[in-house]
C-alpha cells in the first residue's frame, strides 16, 4: 500500500467535522477537546513532514496550558526546542482545515512547496499534560506519525518545557543534556545545588517554598524532582491534582489576572509561595503581609531579579557581555522604568507571544525575556557561554572572578533555554534569593508596581482591531486610538492599550495608573470605547466595584 493510501485509511478513523475551521494561534491550536481529534492526527502528519524536512527530531505537545480542563490543544516544537516557524504554522492551519476528501492533496501541497524527500527518515517526540482528553488525543498524534511511516517516542506525561528540553537534547546529540526526564532532573538539580552552595547561613525557614501546582502536570513533576534537590529546598506542594480541578481557582494565570491567592493553598504571612500554570511553562510568586495584604511578584519582577543578579555577576567577573531584558506591552510601567533608568539595562518591547520575545532575546549576548504573566527564560549566546566557561575553568583568574564565573556557569545550566519553564525558573529564583540572602519582601521592594487592570471585551470580529508599535497603539478601527489617548489623559501616570487575543475570542484591554481606582476606571472606560467602536456584542461592559 502506498504511503498516501495508509494516510487516507488512518485519517478516516480521525475524521474532520465538515465546515469546522480552526487556526494555529499564538500557542498552537486550542479549543474544546471534543473538536481536536482530527487536528491531532494531522499534526502527527505535519510533524513527520517537518522532521523529514529538517532531518531532525520534532516535538508535539498535547496541552491547553492554563485553559479550563475541558479544553485541549497542540503545539509543534522545532529542532532546537523553539516554537515552529511561521510558514509551518500556516501549513498547520491549512492541513487542519482541509475537508476530509482534500487532506491528501493538502499534504502533497506541503511536500511539493517544501520539496520534501519522502524517503528521509522521521522522528517525533510526543508529550501530554494531565487532562483526561490528552490520552486519546496524544494517541491520535502517534497515529498520524505512524501513518506517514515516521518513528515516534511517547514521553507520556511531561511538562511542556520538559518536552522542549528533550527535543533540544536529542538534536544536539546530548550536548544540551540527556533526553530523559531523569536527565532533566539531574542537569537542573546539579546546577541548583552548586548555586546554593554559594549561599552562606541559609536557615531551614529560608529554604521553605509553597508551590501551587494548578492541579496539573507541574505538580507531578515537582514531586518527582524533589528527591534530587537534597534538602536544599523544602517544598510544600498544594493543588497537586489529587482532589481539585485543573486550573480551577488556582494556577499562575488565575493568580496573575485575579491578583489574589489561589484556593487550596495554606498561606502563612510573609512566606514565599509560587503558582505554576497547567503545563508548567509559567510561574508567578506572591506572599501576604502581616496585614493580610496580597503581594504579587510577576514575570516583570522575576526578570528584574534575574537580570540584576546576572549584571552583578558580569561586573564581578569582568566580563563585557551585552545583557538585555525583553518585555511586552503588558509589562508594568514601573518595571520598565526601573530597568532602564536605575539598572541601566537595554529593554526591548515585542508583540505578545513567546516566539517574539525569544527571537528578540537571541540578539544579545544574554537575553532575559519574560511576559508579565510569568512565561520566560534567559538565553545565552554561544560566545557568551564559551567566555563564561573559559573563565570558570581558567587557572589564572582570582578567586572573586572565578566565583562569579562559576555562578554564571551554573545559571546557564539551571535555566531551560529552550522555553519558559516553571520548574527551572523556580530553581533559579530560589538560588538567587539564597545566594543574595534576600527575602521575598526585599525582592518585592526593588520597585513598586503601578496598579493595573486587565479586562476582556467580546466583539463580533476581533480582527477589526489592528495594532502597531508592539501592540501599544491601535491602527483600526478608526477613532479608537484617539479615544484611548483622551481617556488616558484623564488619569495620572496612566497607560492603556487594546489588542485582539491570539488564544481566546476576545479583545484584551490593559490599563495602569497611579491608583487602583484610577486603573479600574480607565480599564472600564477603554472597554466601553472598544465595545462602541469595535462592534461589541452582548451587554455593555460594567464598571468594577
Ligand atoms: P493572548 O490570548 O494572545 O493574550 C495569552 C497571553 C500571552 C501568551 C499566550 C499563550 C496575556 C495577556 N496573554 O495570549 O502572553 O502567554 O496566552 O499562552 O497574558
Ligand atoms: Zn502554559
């Protein structure tokens, strides 16, 4: 039987509902799990083609991250562990939307355009999160790979960043690490223990950290990793999936957007706590003070902590490497101000979506990128890594220089450079706090966030909003940006912007201002402007109390 006959036969077991149209968005395909079986099979096919084309291993992750339990989704991972390129995102959408009878010709179109040698071997790594729908959906991906004669390795339950790590390890022939879950734990924990070895007088209390696992895969994996940490970190794990529902009233997205603690976590005043999202590629920290007030330390605070630490080490090591922080329009204005004016580091702003941040960060020797929601990592250029390594191993440098170079070297090893990784970020943050002897309150006090509010507005077609200047200004519909500008002028220290979401059928509104009342009022006024000028549907947005 020819290759395509096998695909035809297998695809009839994963039929596409006629007329259903889905798009590969900011984070792959994401929707209610019941619409995704054919998508998964087809992404198995596409990953196989991508593998043949790149002559490398490709990853396919089945997850819908912070979305509700009933949703699911799928993302493709390119050879170095990065997100798949925009051209192939386009193929993903074409393949996903080809009606059942047109699938083979859609597949042949990609093969022709990309001039793919179909006799080339293919290898695909597949991983999934803890959603109940992920079991059959991951099987559909595997079926797609085998229908085109590709080899696959099923990693089963892994976090999204773990699968990115596996793909990178495999394609670097083990230089990045060993492509197993144990290899991941070993690499990260070893670097973590070496980093914390530089902390003097760290008490048991300071080693305490509460973790909200969002009832997802991160909880399972943190538990597996614990024994590798050799008591250098005492974790209290909450929302571990044994009772609660995935992402429900918990997890990084809930905490960030609601600006309140998750349910299911015992918070003692002053104690550090962090929340992962449903696939453990995001993390935020927080604590409550003695007055019961909640303090959030989001991706901006994390980027500031990490970049300050790295900048100090570069000075101590006398290394002349260019460091930058990459943010999006959602970064709190105070963080940008502090980074540019006090820390004097280069700050770049890109469009929302980690692939944009990742690319911008690659332009520097050291690029620290974080979305305000807690997705981020640090990228080191190959030259930067080499310089750090040479210095750490040199026999002629003095002790202080060498110590700084070794700390930098361990930082390179603890951070998952392929993608934002809650577990790896957590280990780096904990190590920095330990090495600097810093409390969560001191970290929080580096700068004060401007009060802010995020809202959503439903419109009939969110594509009517087009933006420019890294999404900070709306070009269409006519009059919207003028309306936002005049509303912003009514508030002190204010800023606001709107953009269509890439993962939900809504327009997102962001506002920040001198006081919470002002930020709330501005967010509401801008929501009304969107509703009126961009085709709002349903009830008019109401003011928050
Ligand atoms: P959209 O829905 O495009 O705003 C959200 C996040 C992104 C990114 C993606 C992927 C915000 C405001 N937006 O995108 O930063 O993380 O999801 O998960 O947090
Ligand atoms: Zn996620």
